[in-house]
């Protein structure tokens, strides 16, 4: 990533002039992935603005968006006016911030949670991204499958079953005994990500020294791969076609669900009844995800893009995005809104998702340190787990390859 951005700096620039159409209208393109809940917001903006129009460029996953981002950064052109960046990739973006505009605005101080704003601010104090959402985690579960297994189905009772990771896995072992053919959770990779969100320094120390042979990371790896052997996982790669299809086939009973995942579940499980959402996360709290809107310096509509990015991340707009796709706001002001406090979700058995997510956000006490190599190491870690999932390597061999892959990153 660093080499890509360094190459880009020589190639990109901006003359400050906006590119508009013959009628004087400027079109600002916004590149997103997964579900940001922006469709209604864009329609609202476009219906009330004649001079600037927003056009969304949407892909399915961050991996797709990242590939496009890196390619066009290297080319020096072709990126959207606004590029959404997954939170884990922000350290690498900040390390070479010259490829992106400084979005610092004194009028926006205090808009975001402090730890969220810090993730978007580089060493020179420049804010490179406007945060959209965060991902406080609860547990999504299939109440109908719980009933089939003889487990409680009420969300408060379900929460009592999984206060710790040991409790969660023990309940899973009981479940798969009673409901053979259905896994306990959706993917080993998803589980690993959820557990990593409670590790302070999973891959790097605070001075950016890579340290992947630490006891906490090894414990996560051993736990996840050990549960593959027990049959608790679907052995499917998260975001794959087979993983998506498993929602329609009673493929699993639970999954770690940050707020933004609720919209994904609802979309993948359309027509499937029985989903609910419990106010619990094993081991305490965890935050998974959250994204940022950045303005690439290679763009032609920089000032207009800043205006649009500002508007899309205003608390009022983030509340609407939450109502559309359950993307939980990163702006404290939004938490006081009745629309958040009283929000329920019909698909999840009318669960009080707003109240649950506020409480899940308040339960977050650890934020993993993410240095410039975090995203690349995470990719290698996930690949190691996938190799065990698909049987191509045993846990020991796959761990050895992981260590080799990390060393090769330099």
C-alpha cells in the first residue's frame, strides 16, 4: 500500500476547478461497498440540489473496492470523487495522506466519538476521512433453530447463555448435538474477526513493531481452528456465494453482528423467519468495522466532494442511514435522537436494535491497535484460517505459513 501511494503522489494533482456538465451541474461520484444506507440520502440530496448531483458507485465488498482503489491510485486517475475506506485500511491511508485531501474543519470538532476521529487523523493533525458508522457487536441468532435444539429463545435468556467465549462455545456444542447438519456460527473468519476486536495489540505494538507471535493472537487462532475440528463452523468463507446461500438453507444458528451486519443478514435471509438479536457479546464489548469517506487528491470536484462528504456524515443523515440499513452512527449526538432510542427491527422479531446497539457501543472498552500493516496482516491471518477450514493445511502448517507470509510483508 505504501509503495502504491508513493507512486501515486507523483501522478496525482488537482487544479481546484470542478468538472461540470453543459448545464452547469457538477456530478460528485461516491464509491461505497456493502451497505451504507445512502440510497435514500442521495435521492433526498438530488431532489433538493440543482448545482451538485450525487451518483453512487457501489460494489459488494471492501475487497472489491480495495482492488479498485489501489489500481486507480497507482494510475493517478479514475477514482470516484469520494472513496469510502474500510476502517482497518485507514492506517495505511494515513501513512501516505498526500494522496487524499485534508478534510479538517474546525466547525466539525466534536462531531465524532474521540477514538473514531483519532483513527482518521494523521501524524500532522490532518483529518483525512469523515467517519460514517461504527460496528458495536451483538449476537444475531435463529430463535427457531434454538427452539429445535431445546435452547431458550427469549433474547434476554439467550444473552445469559453467552456471557463469555467459553459459554458461547459450550452452548454451540450442545446445539450441534441436537441439530445435526447445522453449524453453530456462520464462518471461522467472521468468528476470528470478532475475537480479534477484543485484543489490544493483535499484530503490532504501539510503536508499529510487528509482533504476531504473541500469546493473545495465538489463543484466538487455536480457539478458532480448534472449533473447526469440533464442527461448530460452517467452514465457509465469509462473503462467498456459498456463505450467502447458507442463510437460506438453515446453515448456521448464530453470528457476530455489528450494527451494519443486520442489513446484510436481512438481505441474505429474505423470507426466512426466526431471526432475533441479543444484547450480548461474549467477553464484554467489541467493535467490528466502521468506515470513512475520503476525498482523493486526484479528483476534479474536490470542494464539492468535501461538501457532500460533510453532509453524508452529519448526525441527521447518519440517523437516516441507520434507519435504512442499521449502520450505527459514529456521532454521539445521534444517540440522543428518538429515532435511535426507539428503533426496532421487524425482521429480527421487533428487537429494540437502537437501544441494544447503544448499550453495545457503551460496552466497548478495547480498541485494537492498528498500525500501517494491520490490514495486510489481517488478510494473511484470515487466509491461514481459511486453509484450515478447507482442509488444505492442518493448523500447525497453516500457522507456519502465516508467520512466513507476515515476514514477507517486510
